[in-house]
């Protein structure tokens, strides 16, 4: 038997999904911050118990293992990264302080400018200069370089050196010479070059990517090596694949050299899985809003016409990554988000979270403060005896006590009303996050399918859809581990980019095609290493372009490998007009465009995974009805008797009318009055909210 595994380490729970060619199995275990690999091993043991095999037997049969984690993200946010020294061109020492000029909120005069990721005393200029065409204006002075490196390495004891010279994207010779000197003098200290990490024209963004990569490279390498060795001890002999922030996978050996790609990778798999579930259910439009509510955060991402939205504006804390990532917005709104009352008597939820330790009060692990999970327990949505399929016992009395002390007493509310206040407040926060990526971007959410995932998300999904006017809500059978599923169905990808500015009014065919040829060669070399057996590979081509005088570019997929003639150029311009109209609802026919950045994406297709199709069993769900219990529904005036169904006993065609609750192993689906859920042939739930 050949097994495929995918794991996702979150702030509160570690998720895992396995697939043997026919059957999906899922596991969820509390995250172990002191040793993240332990939480993964616990999930393997849970799956082994279910299958009736030892951990070693499972790993020996493992043909694929994908892994996503928040470890690197948390390290950057918390500042637990390596000490970095930065070499820059003389005259550009303050690039990380100046940033891109201006502030995010021009009218907030009280907000201090964020500190640079690398302080000024660790930013050392050296004498060199390359012009925009790649010509060397001032040769690199090796003696000056060694002087600067001695300051960083011997005086300040940096853990890594980052190099970001002006226009190294057109001629990387000077940056490459720095690496040679480092290899000769200080071979044990990592040296990270901007021309390799993120070869784009925008100086500040290139510098950001380079220093962040330098700060996390050792950490990423250590984390990946530890996980790989732990899996190998259990019998795993295949390649470990790491989930990246671009919604794809990288072999562990490649990911260890590109730690920045692991930052913000946690939410990146949610839209991949959401699009996969949506396509499986036969939606041909491919317009999806993916939401994933875990224990710590609430993540929102978009898929339009089958294309997952991407951005170069992703931030972690105050730091801009500068690389192309999945466009996912995260807020501190998870099951473990803490409810608190301010001095004016107003309630707030998050962003502080109880996390995995001590966790919500009802976990009985030392947590005392009221959380969203505690509210859901008080409201009757979560069964204390069937949490994580009965593997984890929670204490409703502790949830009641926390809600009473932190919310009910300060606001002078009854306990159920206080819990509902927590529940409805977190809903407002989540609706606002969805509006940020839809309505405020000119997108009508009513034209999209809402795919809801995460262990905590489906207690709230119907309420969110109703507030936004969304008509189609899809809750996947395995939505409780949505990101882990994404790691099972994603492809192995790598992006390669380079800067070459040219306008279509006077297009530089030679330089552009030479760059595209070089980028394609890098992509093909990557594919030659990872494409094996029946797995296919392809190379996609992109350009980032803009109208004249615009500040930001839009990514456009190229219809050809090269821009060889006027017809290819005309097609490029027309494709840009179309993309611009989709994004900004306007186009300028006849206007030339400026092309700034060119890139290739190497895609190695993974074996296709598909859920097992079920036969039709009729609308009556009586066989899955387990009990009835009181749950809170404002439409019924408060607590009302609700039918409770076991998700593993529901069959294709079953229709569940609200008020009802569907209990899956890793999530709970709340069906309010005046709504209904229908089980699809793949075991998922289409919910009619009206």
C-alpha cells in the first residue's frame, strides 16, 4: 500500500491527512511548541491506531509527505531570528529605514516609523557601483569589502551576511564576489545575495527579502533537518516536501536554502484546497472565497476563474517580504482568541490568543480567560464529549466560569447572552476581513462560492455567508484540516525572476528574450531534478507590467515562451488590458505599457488525488441522528432544541434542516434555522443559507 501524508502545524493544533488511493483519514492533535515534531508524531500515531498499523509501518509505506508550518513566521514576528549584517552600495545605507517613503497612514502623526529589520550599525556600505544597464561604473574594492566584513563578523559577531548592491539584478558580479570572499575567510557564516533571493528592480523590496532570508536560513535549515531525521527514524525514506507561501511545494533540500518561502506558508494551502473541493463539486466558474479559522487566526484568500490571487505586498508584522506570495489576509480571530472588555465597557476579541498552551479555559490546561471556543461550548455548538472525535475531553463548567467572569459580569448579561456577544463580535471581525479582500477590492462576494474550513470556522460559516449575501456555501468533509488537504493536492513549484525594463512602444526584443531564455533554463533544470515517473512538468511565463506613470505593476501570464515579433507583442498588450480591466474595471486601448519584471514558474504536477464517490442514499438522515441538545439560535429566542448528527454516518443525498449540528471529527458544522445542508456525492456539505 502506498500512502500520501500532509501535515500542517498551526498555533493551537497540528493537522494531518493521509490518503491510500481510496480513503482519506485525518488527525488533529494539540501543537507542541517546545518540540513541533512531537505534534506531528502524535498525529502519525493517531492515524496508525485508526488503520491498525505501527508508526514505522506507515512511514515505510509513505510515498509522499508534505509539511506546512508557522514556525518560521512566528520566529520573524517574535524576533527570534539570526543576527544579520547587511552590505550595501556606498550612499545607500539607509534603504531599510527610508523604506518606500511615506507611511501607511499619513494622518497618524503619533505612530513611530517601524525600526529597520537590520539596524543601521549593522548596515555597512562598501565602494562599488553598477549602472542600470549592467555596466560597472566603480569596480568593487576587495580591501574595502574585507574591512566591512571584519566589522560585521569579528566585531559584531553576526550570524549571517546579506548583500544588496544597487542594480545587481542587471549584473551580479560584485555580489557574487562577496560570496567568494566569505567562502575564503568565513566559510561557516551564511552569505545571502539579493540577486539570487529576489532579483527584482525595486531596491527596498529586494533588500527586505534578502535580510529576512539571511535571518531565517539557519533556523529553517535546522527545523527541516530535525523533522527529516525524526521521520527517517520512523522509517520514512522518501522526499519531504515543504509548503511555501506561493501555494506550492518545495523539496526539503531546496526549502532549506530558501527559508523566506516558508514564511506565511500556513494560510497558503487553504485556497489550493478550497479550489480543489470547489472544482470537484462541478463549479466551472472557479470563483471561490476560502476562509480558514483555526485556533489562533482567521485567514481569507481568493480564487478567481481558477487563478489564486497573488501579491508582492505580504507583510509579517511590520516587515514586507517582497516576494510573490498567495494573497491571504490574516487576523487574530481563532477559536483561542481571547475576549476582553475595555475601560469604556466595549467588548473586543483578540488579537491575543490562548494558543495551544494554556489554551481556552474549557481545555482544562491552565487557561483562565474567555475565548471564542469557550463561547461556542456555552452556546451548545460544541459537544464536550465528542471534541476531536472524543480524543480530547473539554470541561463546559470552566467555559461557563470564564465567560461569566470576563464577559457576563462586566457587561451585566446572562451567561448565554454573554457567549452570544462573543460569538457575534468575532463574526463582525471576520466579515470585515472578507470585505477587505472582496468589496474593497471591487469584488462582489455574492458572485463567489464561500468554502469554509478550519476546526473553528464552521460554527460561524453560515452567519458569515448571510451577512455578506453569499448564496453558495461549501463545507468540505475534511474542512477541519483544510490547509493540510491543500498540501496533499498541491504541485511542486519554483519561481525564477529577473528585471528588464522596457516599454512596448520601443520594445527591446533581444534583452527580454535573452532573459526569458535564462529563466526557462533555470526552470528546466529544477524540473529535471524533481520530475520522476508519471509526474508531468511544465514551465509558465509571466510579466509584471503597468501603464505609463503607474506606481505598481500587475502580473500577466504570457501566451508564448518568447516575444519574437509584433504579433506576440500585440497579444501581450491585449492580455494586460484585459487583466487591468478585471482588477480596476478600466482599460486604455491604444496605450503602450511598461514591462518591469519577467518570471518563469516551473510546475511539477503531483499525482492526482480524488475523494471516493458515494452512491445516492436518499434525503432521510435518520441513520446519522445521534441525539438532541439545546443550542443558542437568536431566531428561536435563545436556547432551542437542535438535532445532532454524526458526520461519518451521513450519506450522499441526505438533507439536514436547521436548527441542527453536524459533528465531524475535526470540526462542528452549525446549521441555523431557515437553512439546510445537503450531502454531496463526495461527502461534502452544500449549505443553502436561505
